[in-house]
C-alpha cells in the first residue's frame, strides 16, 4: 500500500474487524472535520477542503421536493428508483451521452458514492485487481479494498496533464485485472479525457475479456472544454462499461444524496440486490427533486460552471505569484492540484514539512486555510485546493497561503 496512506490509517482498535481497521478515513472528510474543530474554537478558517458547490440547489428542484412532501410522497420506493426517474435518466443519457439504455439499466442510489460501492461489490472478487488512474478521488482506493479487491495505481504525471495513457493501462493489465476506474472530468486534477484518448483506452480494454470500465462522470457538467465524452458510448466497450453519475456537483445537491449508474442489466440487477440489503431505494423526496433536475433546464448548472471556470483562472493567476508551485490547467471540475514538493524539507518553528500532509496541517494551523493533501489522492507531492468558494474567500485564502509558505525556510 501507498506509504502515505498507510501512515494515515491511525485508529487501529484490536476489538474492531480487520476490515475496518484496514480502512483509511476519508481525507476530504477528515480535513473538513479538522477545519470545523478549529472554527469552533473561534479561528477564522477559510475552508477549501471539501469538493462541495457553494451554490444553492436551483429553485425548481427545491420546489419539486416540497411538492413531493405535500403530496405525501413519503413511502419506500422501488430499490432501483422510481420508474419516471429511471426513464428520465435513460433519456438524458441518450440525448447527452450517446448511451443506449432502458430504465431497467439504471440504478438510482444514495449518492454516487453508493453507486460506486454497489458496482465494486457486484464485480470484484477477493484478490481481483482494479486499475485506478492516479491521481484519483480519495474514496476509490478504499472502496476497492472494501470489496476485497487490490487497487493497482497507474499514475498520470503533471507534465501529461495528469492523464493516464492507453499504453500505461495496457502495461498494468494482468490476468487478475477485473476493472479500470477513473473520473473524467477528474477529481482532483480537473483533467478531461478526450474522445480520442478514451477510444485508445477502450481499445486496450476491449482486447481482454472480463475487464470492466467504471467511468465516473459526476463532474460532467463542469467541463470547460465544451465536450464531454462518455467511454460507454463506444461499441467496443458498451457491454462492459458502468457509467456512474450523480447530482451533487452539477446541480449543487451534495446534501440530497443522489447518484446513479447505467450498466448492462445483469450488473444493474446485481447492484439492485446489493442495495436492497443495505439501504433500499434512495429517499423518495430526493428522487422527485432529481426528476426535476433531469427534466428541467440547465441554465443554473451552466451559470455555476461558468463561475467555476472564472474562479479557476483567478486561483491559477494568484498561484503564479507563489514561489516553487507548479500547477496544471484543469479543464473541468472545481479543483486546482498544484505540486508543492518545493517546500518539503523546509521548517518554520516546530513545523517540519516532510510531505503534503504536513504542509496542509501547517497551512491550516498557521495560515488558517484548510486544503486536502495529495497523499489520499495518490499524489503525495500535491495539495488540492477547491475553488468552489466565493472570489473574496479565494483571494484571501491565496494571500494567506502565500505568506504562510514564505515563512518556511
Ligand atoms: N465521484 C467523485 C469523483 C466525486 O468527487 C464525488 C464527490 N463526493 C463522488 C463520486 C461522490 O458523490 P456523491 O456521493 O455526493 O454523489
Ligand atoms: N467528493 C467531494 C470531495 O472530493 C466530497 C467529499 C467526499 O465525499 O469525499 O471533496
């Protein structure tokens, strides 16, 4: 296992199961908790840790939820979701993504997090390898472990815009490979895979029976290239791609907890079975809200995406003034993921910076800015800055980061 991650598995309690002891705490949530604790002590912390839109959920979505409550739509729903929502999702996937699915191929879940866990639980046998494109979203690694699989990291470098190539995927495949897993647009790097790049990757996967593609497209609507491509639309891999998506990012609905997969029916059925034993159907009221999101217009979503683009440029511009920082230009999502290794080995007072985790703790306690270290994303030289915050907070946070880093000798 990645040494940084291992170091972050702190709480080993002998009475607990080996499974839970082997699980690392979600770094995003851990950093958010640390920031909250400091704020509770009265410290003015700027939180750029969680990947959470700072916008309100659009009004027509809220209204649909209110109506659902007033209509008494408060009962258990079918495990995979209400028929009208599954139908609306299938229509959206056809219209926007060129994916040909029926409602029976869709499983609606309590967040894309659950969709991912359902999928991995359905496909992965103990010891199966899952190739994860690194840098990766923190939870992938631990989710694969939960399914008793073996995460295999393939790294995209900053110089290559953090994108893993088809050749790298090919080199990582073994007889034990069961799936590849990645997000595009990517959390944490903002990398967006083009149609050509995904076609090359699909070709490599298609040459092997029994390897599946888990394509996390939750940042689909926050894409500054203007072109989102779904790998599952390629004929060569359409029967073995599980497309994961959700409402948290594009519709600013993090707290509503709503995600979905579109997959071959036998996989969708397996996810239904899994979910039926864990949570049952997602919240009835949220499903009505999601239906409004799927069928309503995207004006608010587009406005949010435009704001994220503006903020990306704002943060990148301010980062240029900070010594030693190297950053790529994210093409989607709302994160900046700079390499901060220039500061490793430097000190200020009792702070000795060995890695990006130390740097994040230093920036939190000394600079009062909360970020997430790259270790949990499989990139220990980097830190993640969420730009889903007001311009004012971003400018002030970058000022604090600059002066705090300048103290390190
Ligand atoms: N995938 C990625 C890449 C994410 O950043 C997130 C953010 N939480 C998720 C999945 C899960 O989203 P949610 O459970 O809120 O739908
Ligand atoms: N996906 C977001 C993030 O990466 C939300 C937190 C989480 O679920 O991990 O920060």
